């Protein structure tokens, strides 16, 4: 059966981590001076790269963990601390939004596709959700649907970035980034708490 709970949880978590509204100012800073078609192409390519990176870690992430002998509690703890740093950046407004202009480099791939969209936080969260699926095909399908849904939201947001700036203005985008930071901090604390519980349960 389709795991509705996992779909909702994964969708919300990935949306908060990837932060589509908070990505808009950075996206416009990177391609704002280009033509409308160029902006749409950059949005499409950046989201595609992000989707491929997240899918890769969803499929092979567990194998990577097994090869490196990393347990899920350690991953949850590291992911929680990393998400907390990202949340603090969102809440304090100290996240990097200025990138030097580099000729002959497709900014839709780097830094837009990764690490801006498919960053370490999203990758870690995806691996954690794969472990939570625990071999159930309904859960795997729910996670796959969540990944697709989140990237469709990202694509729609970036393609309409110019309109969003006109509607919400800079202050509205900043407010949404702050709210996303608060939610992300809560998710980070929960991951760290789950990590501690996992270590205690395993007797480490």
C-alpha cells in the first residue's frame, strides 16, 4: 500500500531543506540578467541535476553507508547538526547569496543544481527516509513520489521566480526563508534526538 505518511513527511522535509522561496533570490542573482528563455532553461537544468543527484543517493545511499561502515544513528546525528547549521544561516541571514561570475561554466549545474538544491542536507534526509522505508515497496513508491513532487515544486517556483519577486517583494521572500529556517531547526533537533536514542538502543 502507498505510504501516505512517509510521502507527506518526506515531501515537507525536503521542501523545507531545499527551501524553494529562499532559493528564488539566489536564482535571480545568478541568472536575473539573462533572457526569460535562458532563465527557464537554467531552472529546468538545475532542477534536473538536483533530481538526478537525489535519486542517485536514494538508490545507492545505503550501499555507500554499508561500504563505509556508517550506522543510521551516526548519519542522523551528522545530518541533524548539518541541518542546524543551514537553519542558523536561514534565520540569521548569513547564507551565501553572492557567487563570483565564472565564464564557460553552466551555473544551472553548479552551484544551482548542486549544492544549492541537492545539498548535503537533502541527501542525508533522503538516505534516512530510504532506511525508514525498510524494504516496503509502498514506502519506496511514496518516497519516489515525494522526490518527484518536491522537484516539480522547485521547477515551478524557479520558472516563476520573476513573478514571485513582484508579488511577495524582498521582505516576503525573507519572511518565508525565516519560517523555513525555524522548521528546519526543529527537524534538526529531532534528528539529533533520534540519533541519541539510536546509540542508546544499540548500546554504543
